[in-house]
C-alpha cells in the first residue's frame, strides 16, 4: 500500500514517523487483493495538549477513515491503525454474513412456505410487492447504492445504455450486471 504522510498545524513528520506509519499501515495489506494500488493518506496534527492522526484509505467500494488523539504521534497512529483494522474486519464480516445467508437458499424458502396441515400438496407462497423509483446512474454509483442499502442487488437505469439494469453481488465476491435488451 502506498502511504502518504503529511503534517498540519506547523507539524512536519520526519523520516522516523513516516517509516513508522508505513510499517504500521503495511499490516493492513493482508486485507486487500490489490494493496499496491491503494493509497493511504496519513495526516498528523500537533496541538499544545495532544497529537492527532487521521488516516483515510479510499477504496473502490468504501472509504475507511479514522481519527485518533494521543499524547504522542506514535500513540495516535497506533490507535488510528487499530481503528481502521476494526472497520475492515467489521465490513468483511458483514459481507461474509450476507454471503452465508445466500447459501442454502432451499432451506430459506422452506421456512417461508405455509404448508397445510391436512397433508394436501397445495402450498401457499408468501410474497411481498414493492414499488421503487428507478434512477439513471453509472454502474459504479449503482454498486455504491447497493452496498449502502445493504442489498445484494440493485435496479437502475444505466446512464451509458439508457436501459434498465441490475447490479448484483456474486457468490465469489465480485459484482455482476444484468442488462435488459
């Protein structure tokens, strides 16, 4: 991961702080597929009674950000990296849980079917009808909207093709697009 360390409030981070920040943030590389393409911005601020470190890591799908105060820059940096790591783990667990719920779909439907007690083969299906307003946007914005809503699919009008489309989260963790003809 590329790390950019800057100072603010008349604080200039030296080589020791820059190396320390790079070393600490390097432990986050394990959570990203293409860590070499990701840029972490570290902003160090000095105040009379404390130091503050702000770390921002923009990725394709989410912006990770943490701001931590400490008595020293090193203490604040440690806390900020720990907080970013916690956010990554929480986000990954949320995605893993969503994917886990999609596996074994037949068991899910079995719980939602209402089978009559007198052994008849007739089954009443439960369903929900929902009307939504479909907006025109590009695929990246549609993926962002889908993730913000916590859904595994999202209906939109593709701004390039002007056709109804659906982005969805695939079982392998990637995204897919279904476009109407």
